[in-house]
C-alpha cells in the first residue's frame, strides 16, 4: 500500500475535528453577519480567520484536504475572509493556509509552503503538505511533515498518534514508522505507550520493535513488558520470544534445557518468559536471586498456582527433575509441576510432575507437532492441617533426552 493511502486514512476526520474546535469562537456569531465578529473583543484579523475556519471545516467533512467539496459561493467567502485576515495579520499562517485551499494546486502548494515558513504549529498545514508530498511520491518529505505535526501540535497529536498506530495494521507502514522513530523524537514514548493497545496491529508492532532494536534504539522497559504481555495474551508467542531474546532475555544455561532461570539466580524481568509469581490471601511466593531459591509460603491451607513460565518444546523425549525441601515429605508432595499447551483455549494438562518423587527424574514424551509453546506451572495443593508452611525450591529442570533426540 502506498504511503499516500496510508497517511490519508484519517486526515480528513483529523482536520475536520481540529478545525471545528478552532472555529468555536466564530460559531457564536451568526454566519451571515461577520461584521459582528469584528466588533467583538477579538476585532482583528484573527476574527476573520475564525469564520474561514468554520466554512473550511464544513467542507472538509464532505471531501479531503486536497479536494474540498464546496459551492463556489462558499469558496469565495473563504477567500474573502482569509484575505481580510491576512491583510490585518500578515503573520497569520492559518489565514494563508485557508487562502491556499481556495486556489489551484500549484498556487496552493506555494501558499502552503509559505504558511509553513510562518509557523510549523499549524496542524492543517502539515497535514496538507504531508498528503501533497505523498502524491508527489516524496515519502521522506511526507514523513518529515508528519513528524513536525506530532512534535508541534498538542491538539492534533492524539488524533495523529491514533492514526499512526492504526496504520501499522498495514505491513508496508512498518518501514515508514521505523524511519519516523529513527531520530528518537519526543513523541516516541507516547507512541510506544499506545502501540500495544490495538490487537490488529500487534504482529506489525512486533516487527517494528525488532527493527528498531536491531538499529540500537531503546524503548522504555515498561512498554516492552506491556508489549510482550499483549503479544502473549493474543498468542503471538513466536514474535514475543523474538523480542524477548533481542532484549537480552535470559536463556537456559544448559543445552537441551527448556526452562529459563531454572536455578532462580536472577530476578524476573520480562514475563511470561521469565518467572511469573502468584499470590493470594493464603499464598505468597518470592524468588530470591541471592540464594537461588523460590520460596513458597502457605497460610491456612493455602493453595493454587505459585509460579509460571512460557517455554518452547519440540516433539521428543524429556526428563523432569527438581530440587526442593519442606518441613515434611507430605508437604513437599503437595507441590507439583504441570505442562499445558499455551496455543489453545483451556488446554488439557499434558503432564503433571510430583516434586520430591522419583529422584532419577520423570519422563515426558512430547508428540504434538502442532503445539510449540507450553505453560510450565508450579502449583501447590491444599493441606488438611490448615497450618502455615514453607516450601523452598532450589531448581527445576526439563531436559531433552539426548539419547532419544
């Protein structure tokens, strides 16, 4: 898809909304009586600009910034009001822009450039130039105009940001967005704050994040965490894993090991690939990197999910093992590890391993070629004595059996 079409998705509604707001002052006056405006407290050229803005806004609702649909009479009135405004306020960029809209294409382009020289803070001017540059296949200039609008227009930025994010539904826009972000503009944080909020754009947002990461650009960590969370929630696990690894996510130490941070030696950072810890009124879980332990405390027969990690498994034979301790073997037996396919709704538990049983490890055979990502959970069952208990997990392991590929 061309940049022209991508940028034209919402410029009409943006311009109409902004101009409608800009024309609010003129609305209080009767349209046939602009002389009232010049008798008001704003009796200067800007009053005439307000009337021109109102008429332009009405026309934009029916057309585009480049092809306005309006009767000749309305165009003449816009021209008249704009000239009146410009004569009184020769530095009024908006009046010059309105005048440009009533002229021929070549004249309009010349006047719009003049208006931009007077002020880069006029959203309508930047929008018009953005579309015009795109029509001329000058994508670099179009992107500069969009960047300028995002940098300078506080009123238009929410509309533009929403358009920018929604445009990422088109794969072609990824490279344009990467260009815009290359100079780390002041609106970049706001963009990343919104980028993960539109599910339809998530695959391309992931591509964009990978692209800028490879170029050495950084993103605030809280937005990376939110993006990974949304990608995983929408089961875009492969894209999420790629970003996780680009961010320096901790990989399993040993070859064939499926579990990251299996010895609990580092604090969780990027979920769901790092350990996600759970708690409730009767269960708390702490990961203590200094001692390399996962500490599970239960109160009043507390139970439930204690920790979770998303792991990747290919078909083959694996061996599960764990090192843990508790006040009694019975209590230790209440702790188990489960494996569930993460790529389907309400997936059935593929395997359940009892911690503390079978010191030589417990075998697992993965045979489903269609499931690649699994939830690995540590869970604790309720205890009958309703006492407080501690369980300490020193390590967990799910190793691919080299002898059986």
